């Protein structure tokens, strides 16, 4: 492999020595060698520094101790800001490369495309029992996502940030006001800015699925999901609800969090107005039976579709 493409592997680290060792071992074994490793450490002690020292003869590592700790995703952005390579490869410390040619596959794809944003398939690996589930975007979903990045509201087809490779233009950073929607907010902004992406149809990254993950920690917590998702809607603009996948996403959010009135949202919005159509969603779900909707998906989808059709033709606002 020609050494024309330099990649900065940015690792936002926090405490876990075992996971970091596994990731650094997978990096040290890569056949592609034109890379640097940038570690930004949020740990409360110096335990990870001693780990890093063990690898400095095998790989080029720049280590930075955050004092005070930055938290996620500010720690992710810290690594990106320090990256010197032509490309940035975020790797969370509980993820690792699938095999020793994974980085070479990323570099090969980067040389073959003019795209600024690439991502690969991945395998979700249960850290307790080792079970794997592999995901690779298919041609139809790739086509739909290229037509409109809001298709990510249907499903996050890109996956975790560790699956991505981004041209290092110093333009693309994660929104530090978010945790729950941080990844697909970032992807939507990047795809809207940089144009078509390149999808590598191979699972090149193993994603560690454990209890420590931020998304698991805040799952179904109203105080996290409501303000972040309405903040995201405000960023995108209410016109984004014209997209059926965005509309359905917010319909399911209200249903799954069992919101019974718009008043329940106001305590999380800091005096901002609840969008009228969100209030209408909540009202209709209560009127037609939210518990039945949670049990019978096709009924919920039918109710959502009727409201969406009325919204699109202007019968409700």
C-alpha cells in the first residue's frame, strides 16, 4: 500500500484499560502504517498513560491529558482538533478494528473517491458473551440516504462514529450540546455540507456493546431525549417534518416516552414553544389509544400516516 494517505486515529479515552489495550493492539497489527494515534484522556487518574507508554515503540502516539475532563462529545472534538493527518478516523476506546487489513481498506477507499465522508459496515459485539451482529448498508438504503440525509431518521445506517473516515478540513465537529442525538445530528450536517458519501460494503469495525455506552445510559430518559430531540428539530427547522421519516421519528418518540400532554414537554424546553404539530401528535395518540399503539405497531403506523397526510395537505398545522 502506498503511503500517500495519512490517517489520524483519534481515541477519546476514559478509564478502561482493558478496552484501550484491545484497541491499541488492533491498531498496532494494521498492515497500513501511514497513521498517527491521537489519544485525549478524560480519566480521573493516570492509569491510561502507563498503557500508552507500552505502545510508543510500536505505533506513533500523541497523548493529551484533559484537565479538567471534557466529557462527551467535547473529548471527541478535542482529538479531531489535534489531528494532523489528511483524514480523521474516530475510534471509541471500546471499539476495535475487525482485522489487520481494516485500515488499509479505509485508505484504499479514500484514494478511490473524491468524497469527504466515508463509512464502513460494522459488527455489534456483545462484550459479555461475544455474540456478533453484522451490519452493511444495502444498495437501496444507500441510494435513499444519498437522496436525503434525513433518511437517517428511519434508522442510523451509518452506525457509531468509529465506522467513519472524514477528510480533515477542520470544519466537522460534534455538537457538544448533545449526547443522545450526537451521531446522526453530526452525520446530517456533514452530509449536507460535503455532498455524496462513500460506503464501504464490509464490516471493518467491531463495536463493543456494553453497559458503559452513553446511549444505553440515557435510553428512555425524558430529561435527555426530549430536550435534545426538540433542540435537533429546532436546528433542522419544522419544515423537516415534511419528510415522513422525520415525522414518524417524532411520532414514535412521543409514543415511546408516553407523553400525555404538551404541558409535560414544557419543563424541558426552558420557556420555548412546543411546536403545534408535536402537540397534535400527543393529542391524537391520547385520543386514539397510546397503549394500543405501543402494542400494535401497524395501528400506530396507520394513525401516524393519517396525521402526516393531513399535515402535508395543510388540514392540520
